[in-house]
């Protein structure tokens, strides 16, 4: 076997090993992508719930009082926000009244 043939066999086997490893990892990447969106939405809902509770405490809002979104966004942990954060899956997040948690319209996105 010549040096060229040994090198070709080595590269061929290396390619097969890399291909097998990639095929084994692919389902994990796909599963991570499908589970991360609901988890991200849950984190956004929890953050909005905390901001709404803080707004309600500071403004002495009672349960059932309508939430003023332009005032609630001031209590979010990041700056320069004029509207509610979005669901990463494209769902619509609703804040309605004080005392009720925010909700996303996509099933499974809750906390």
C-alpha cells in the first residue's frame, strides 16, 4: 500500500467518523430548538408578572384593575422598552388586569 493510498483511507475513515457523530448529534439539536422557545416564553411571562406586581404595589392597584402597559414596561429589567416583549414563537402575550398573570396564546407557554 502506497503512502497515497494510506492517506486516502485515513481521510475516508475520518470523514465517516465525523458523519456518524453529526448524525448522532442532530436529534439533540432539533430537540433543543423545540424546547427552548416555550422556556424562553415562560421566562418572559415570569419577568412580566414581576413587573406587573411591582407596578401594582407602587400604584396601589387592586385586583381586577386594568393594567397600564406603558407604565408596567418601566419596571422591566432592561432599558429603552416601549412595548411588551414578544413570545419567541410568535405568540401574543396579554396583560389584562392586576392580580392575573400574563398569558401567551400558544398552548404550553405558561408559568
